[in-house]
């Protein structure tokens, strides 16, 4: 068995909404695998199916070699699950929460302390504080400790960094990197594109279908059209001006600049510059750039018509 | 062994929840005492200090003697001596008076000659319960007088009933309330609190994490129930102690049997709470069901305040599914009548069957997954 998670053709419907449609996915052992998708893409449903809290309508899911439908008990004791919503006891202190989760997993804090030591030392000064009074970043660290306390083989983290400040997010990802070195397979979902590049492999989820699965580098390789970063004194006018350019393939704001792709593979910045300088825009700069993950995702979202890019 | 320690950990966590939430702790420990004192002291069925007006048109020895007897009973307070019917009416309307007694002129001559006399008793019928009780009371005072003075005239004729209130000769309402209150408080603590505490885990998302742990569903459920079982039992004991020390309510039957029956009723209420929590996923709905679906019937339909026998047939039928009705019968029988298990096995069986059915239904309903 080399794969930690094996999902084949999973479909899940809620009344009229299709949360997942024909999703297939393989996560290798020891991988740090990212599921990238906007809110409502189906990330949480996929996680709940994997941690056996929900049953797929169609298809099958195998976690750590066990069938998610029939052998759910074997799965439950071997995974660490951190739901998207903060799900610890707010009226219990940091220490009490950790102890509680250790006992319900038939272990003790001491037994696996070295696994969480790295994270828990940051929480130690606040160990008497009620979990409800921690900051967002601290809460997530505590939740991670609680999910890790029984030394699971697979960590399922559903949007662990949503609503957490930038510094805590970076720290959180550094911790995931160290956990991966300990041999723990990690499946993590996030709506933040910039976190995708920190994963070994990522899957793009959009409206319940997987658009692409690849390494971060491989993903950007899917992006073929020439990409330009354009700046001018008035961003809004620049956007409308570029959108009315007949060769424009896609135009979208990207931070302080505008990313522009052209239908013609041979498009040059001089041509675009010529077109833009006919307007009243000033201080125009155009630069040909390499696509990032976010550019690729935007492009995949646009071109996707249900077919898969693999 | 390890499973046991994780179960103990779970129960300890429940106690943290209970004692750290002031509202929960207040409901659990404050409510029983406050309710008992309220019902015991403030809310009573006994009639005291009835405002009475006496219009004595006869002014002779007989009317004077009856008036003295009425006023010396301690139940009545003389507020005025109305002179006319219109005065009586306005006093009733303003609420200054709740009863008027009118002696016709020359009552002593009448009683000498005919052995009977007319006394008119008028009460404020807008409060029928009070009216009925005070007219009854007035009539008995007068009857008393007549029987005492019977030596001077002929023996009273006809049938004279001599009532004796067995088990509660003073008709103290606290005897009525204590068993009812026990049922009410146990329902509230056991059913309401358990259903809320389970749905709270569902609502806060912690149930998700618990399900994906090594805990078995039965451990989760039992772990939720055990703390409330203990606390409810403490409540039973404290109610009984207060009732006996403060209000002098006796326990004529076996205390052991009473405790055992109370434990059974606690189990029934807990399994009801469990069942409610398996069919709802929000604390609010659980609370609504518990309050509307359990507390009101427990107060209104169990025979706590209104006798079941005087309800219309459909309500009598419904009252059979209310656990408190059976528990009330049991508690009254043990505490006041000193009844034993031989008399109460049927009621006990009903409660036991209810408990088993509810536990079965909750286990079947408890979902190991999210809906």
C-alpha cells in the first residue's frame, strides 16, 4: 500500500446541490497534499467523506487502506481530523483540552509529547487560559496539537489557516513541514492560492469537480498563453481598456497590477503598449511574466467545461 | 482498561462544563431549592385572611355566637358591617370583601320555634376556587355551632357526614406540591439538561471531533448521562430533606423504595433527553421541545396541580404517556400513604417500559455520522 488516500469517482449530493461530482484523487504516503478551492467548492464535503463522517452517494473512498464506508472504525482511530470550524471546548483550558483529547484517544499527553512539543511550547505560557479566549492563530495551534496527540498516520486539516493572520499562517505551514518530516501524511485544504506552492502536490477543486492535480510547478506548466503584468495610473480604466482589446483572452486585477493574457501566442508587449497609449492612461508599464499558481487557477476556471486537465 | 479511562475523562469533562457555566450550575442547584420554597411558602391552596363582611340584622344571641365563631377561626377577617345590599355589591366590586354573611332579623326566635334559620352567604364568584372553599368553610363553622348547641333544641335530623381527610388531615398543599415538584425538577434537570448538552456538542462542531475519536457512541451517550444522573439524585435527596425539615412532610413508606423509584424516574427522564437530542441538532430546538413538550405536560397533565380524573377523556388518555403522572402516583403513595412495592408494581413497570423503549429509540437514532 503506497497511497494514504484513494478516492474514485466520488459523488455527493445534498437535495438539489451537487457538492462533489465524480471526484478521483490519490494521495501518496508521506505527502503534503493541498486541496485548493474557493468557498463552496466542496472541500469540506470531501474531508467529511474521508474522515468517515459522511457517506458518498457514488464511488468509493479508501483511507489508509480501509474502506471509508465499511471499515470506518479502523480509519477513525488512525486519523487526526481538524474541522474547518474551531471545534474545541471553549470552556476548557488549553491544558484540559489537550488532556481530554489524549484520553479519548486512549493515550496520554506525555506519551506523544515529542510530536507536539514544537507547537505546544508556544502555547505553554497560556496553558491555564480558556480555549475560547485564545487568538485565532493560537486556537489553530491548539487544535492541531489535539488532532496530533494520538500520533495519527494521516492528518486531515480542513481550512486550518482561514481567518488566521499572515504570521501565524506562515508558522502553521512551517509546522506542517516538520510534521511531514516525521512521516505523517497531511491532507490540507485552503482557499489561499499562495499556500498551494508550499504543498508537494495540489488539487484544484471548483464546484465539486477537480480541475487539475499536479505539483505546484507542474500546475503552472499547464498555463500556456503569454502573460503580462500591466500597470498604469488608473487601474480601473486600465481594466476596461484592456478588456475591450480584441485579442484579450483574460484580464483580471492582481494586487496593484493587472494580469493580461493574449489569444495570440506571439503577442508582444510593444503591441499592447501601442494600443494602451492611444488612451489617456499614463505611466504605463508592461512586463512579460511567468505564470503563478493563481494565474493557472484563474485560467483553469475559465477554460474548464467539465473536462479534466491532468 | 484504557477504554475505561477515556470514559472517565469524558465524564470529568462534562463536570467541567456544568460547573463552569454559571447558568447551568444555577439551574441545577438553585432551582430545586427556590422552587420548593416558592411552592412551600408562597403558592398555597389554603385559604387565609378571607375578608368578610357580616350584616347582622337580627342582633341576638344566636347571630352573635355564630359571628364570634366565624371570626375566631382565624381564617376570616372582619372588614365591615354592610348596611345595605348596594354596599355589599360595591365592596365585592372593589375587591374590599370576598364574602358576606347576612343574618335575617330575629334569627333566635326562628331557631327556637322552627329549629331552623336562614343565613345568607354571598361570595365573589369571579374566583370560583376560593369561593367554593370559603363557602364550605363557613358552612362547616355554622354546622359546628348548631351541633354544639343541639342540646338545647332537638337533635339535628337527617344524615350528617363527618369527613376525615386521611393522610393529610390538615389538607396542607405542600404535601401535594412536594411530589409534583420532584417530578418537575427531575424532568427539567435530567431531560432538558441532557438534551441541551448533547445538542451543544453538535452545534459547536465538537461532536464531529468526538465521532472521529476512539470513543464509541455508547460511551459518548453514557458519559453525557452519568453526571446528570448523579446531580439529579442529589436533587432528590435535597428536596426530601428540605421537605421534611422545613415543611414537615413525612415519608411514611420505605425511603429506600422511594429512592429506587426516583432513580428509575431519573433514568426515564434522561432517556427522554437523550431521545430528544438524537432527533434535533440545535440547542434551541432541544430547549423548545423539552420546555413545551415535557415541562408543560408535566405541570398540567400529570395530576401535579389538576387532578387527572377531572380532565376530559382525550387529555386523560394523553396523560398516560407522561412519565411524571406515574411517578407522582408512586411518590404520593410512598410518602403520604406508606404504600409498598406490592401496590406500585404496575406504575413502576410503566416507567421501566418507557425507559427501555426510549433508550432503544435513542440508540437506534444516534448517528455515527453527520446528517
